[in-house]
């Protein structure tokens, strides 16, 4: 099994997602939490300590909560409903945020039930003349291989549910990318095309529950020169 990097999944948080590329800058002090909605068929309200952070949030979109003060929060993902945080609770979790945290929370089916996978983001770059890419398999789907621009073979092989690969640095360019079933070439998600710009750290999330709704979410944020 060839992986660029597999990181630990830690903590728990919220939810969201996007078609195209969602971007944000470095953000203020505190924590930065990206939330990604990877469960099709439902709109949700994301509530933090009883206040709605996002209403009527749709599958395939993402957003960032920047400058979140350090502390412990109660996060509830509710089915979208009129009023402030009144819908049925789908996910409820206490979350610890520390200063400097940069993480992505993906709402997905875990063991058949809605849950949250948390990934800590590495936005470091050896040079701002490159972009970095991290691929995350958060879809309810078999183990996959990751392809970029066709190539002589897959960039990553044997990426299983809940795992990630990267970051890897790439040149500023337009890229075609997709995932195939492990050991195959034919796309099962994608192909999609994206312009990856230098100085940006990207996440490519595979999301969805079956072949009819699998898709990618792409998130980009300012990279930081490694010290």
C-alpha cells in the first residue's frame, strides 16, 4: 500500500461542503475549523452552544469558522427547521478548540450512522512557489486509488475509508484528478479539473454514500512557509 501520509483522526466537530474550490486566508488568532457536509439528501443547521453557525446547509458545500476562541463547545448538527436550532439532532458532540488549531470536520456516515471525522490540516510549504494537496477518503465507498493527470500509474494506492494521503507539493497548474476502485483505472468519482495555485494548501475530499452521489469537495487556504 503506497501512501503519501496517513494522519490521525482526532476530536470531533461540525458540518458543511462545496462545489468548486472554497478558499480562506490565514484567519485571525484562535482556531480555524473547516466544516464539510458529506451526507447527501439532507439540509442541516449547524449549532454551536445553541447558536446557529450555518442554516439550511446543503450537501456538497464547505465553510470556515475562523478565530474560534480556545475553549470547549457543544456542537449539534440538526435537521434544517424554522427558527434557531429547533430541528431534530443528527449529531451532538463536545469539542475542544486550542489556539492555532487548523482542522477540517467532515460529516459522513460512520458505521451507517451520521458522524464526524476530524482531520488536522498541515498547511506548511517548503516554498510559496508550490501548492500542496491532501486527499481524504470520507465517502461510503470501497478502498480507492487516486489518479492525477492520467500518469503511468496512480499517485496513491489503497486509500481506505477514513484515511488521508498527503500533503504533497505540486507545481502551479491545471490538474485533472479522479479516484478508481483499487487496482483499476476507470473513474468512480470524477474526473474533475481544478487550477491549483502556488502558495495555497488544498484539501480534496471524496464524499457521498453511493455511486449516484459520490463527488469531490475542494478546499483551499493560504499556505505557510515551514520554519
